[in-house]
C-alpha cells in the first residue's frame, strides 16, 4: 500500500537541527505523534511518501528561504516544500507545493492519503490534490481545544476541510459528532507509544539510589491543567521521603518558582528535551496528570503524555478524563476528587502500597500499551481501516 502523508513535520534528525537555535528546544507533541505513526506504517510494509511544509517560521529561523533536501528513512520518503519565510507567502507556497506534489504522485490501485487537519495549508493542498487524482483521503484530528474560541470564518474553513475528507482518524469517539458531518467512516485511536521504547529495568529509580519517592509532572504549566492543585495536594499529603519534580512552561511558572523557595521538596526543573524527560520518568516513583475532567474540551482529547507515562513502566496517577476508555482504568491510579485534597488522598493511598505492588502497576501499564497501543499496532489498524472502509 502507498500512503501519502501530509503534515508539517520532518525526520527527528532534521527537526533537532532546525530547532537547535531556539531557546525552547522541547519536542513538540505533533512531531513525536506523526514521527511514530509514519514509522509504524512503514514497519507494516506501507510505502510512505511524506509531504511537509516543515515546522519553521520567523521565530525559529531568520532564513528567508527555507529549503531542505528530501530524506529517506526505511520505507518512508520525506519531501519538504521549499518556501519563503514570510507568513502569508509561506502558507500559500505550502498549499500549492503540497497540491503539485500530490498531482505528481504515481497513483496505484492501493494509494491512500492521510493528512493532519491542524495544518490548514498542507491539509487543503492534500485534500484538493487527492480530489483531483481520485485518491481516497482521511484526516487525522488530534485536537479541538481552540474550536470553541474560533471566529465564524475560521470554523467555516475547518468545516469545509472536514467535509472534504473520505474518513477520519480520531482520538476519542466524542470527536466524531464534532467533525464528521457527513457520516464518513472513522476509527478511534487514542494515540500510540513507541514499540521500541527502552525497557525500564535498565534504569535504577531514585527510590532505589537515593531513597526518595520522586513524583514527576512534565507538560504544560497552564493553571487550567490542574498544576496548582497538584502542588498544593503534594504539600498537603506530606508523604515521608517524597519530592515533586515539575518540568514545563506556562502561566503557573512564577507561582511555582515562589513555592520552590518555601518547600525544598518541590522542584521546578524547567524545559528539557523529550529524551531527557523520558529518562527522568523512568527514574521516578510516580507520574501524575492532574488535568481536570470537567471542561468540555476533555471529551475531545486524549493526552499523549498519558501514553508516554504508561510506556515508561512508572505508575500513572491521573484524573478520569472523558476521552479515556474504560480499558485503561485497571492500569492507572485515579484521582477521585479533582482538587488539592483529593490529590493528597490519592498520593497517600498510592504510597501506602508496597514498593513491589507499585512496580507491578507500572509494569502492567507498560505491557498493556505496548501490546495494544504501540505505533506498529495502531498503524496496522489504520491500514486495515483504509483498505476495508475508505473508498
């Protein structure tokens, strides 16, 4: 099967070079999401042709002309659209460059297209090119958090794009009612983990080496994501020999830095590369996602961070988000009351278990996602979905 894959990312090698001059060199979630999916498709035997506008703007580079050579990784070929680095002109060049790349593609009987709807210029180029070439095309919808705040014009643009799709790859079932206006085929895949994720047994934990129960949070420090409740709950819990490590950036940062001055066991560690965060996750005793479940947007998202946490082999404590299917519940610990008091209770309960019981919880979660949610497993589901349902 030949897959045309439209997005605005690149190989990890090129990505690391492109962002090396940025002050914030953290791995963006879409880079990891699409990179793993492309590898999964290729590992399942698909010939993947990636058509990308590159994750570049004036904040990333001062280059006026953005040009990168094509790359080949296994069965995946990456073609990068050459653009001038000026906002409107760049988007137009991505749109038409994507369109012409699709039109130049040698179509086979089993050619399909997948594109990321969040990158509008690339997505419209893919959708139009596929319509002209009569190539079935599905769109990946990974996020809807801004749709409630969009203007009428922006919503109309998104809706027109959704109406061009022959199918949908969604993170939650609830998304279907928001984007699939014509009742086209869809498949729900919450996300995926790296099938080659390093084994946690190779990394000693801080609890083993330093005798410290390290609780870790890595992600956005926006207050709406429950980060204040996490810090207050940790302080209230007062679990003996525990400390809280927090990574990320957001509007809670200044308050957090003040808290760190008063509590030695609350540590803000800034923004780090994803590889460094993953290593720290494996050395922690517990990983936490305190995101509140009440906001409407949580129906339309499944945090990629939860997937990353689970494959680390370190136990996960999380709220019961509406977009999280029940099959995950046996493999995580839940925050029953979504406030500081509830988090304190959950932390005390978790650490009341023996070390061996806690380790087993983490091992079971890792085995679950590797068996059922790896990028190779999820990619196989997509290929089966395309061949069976998308016309």
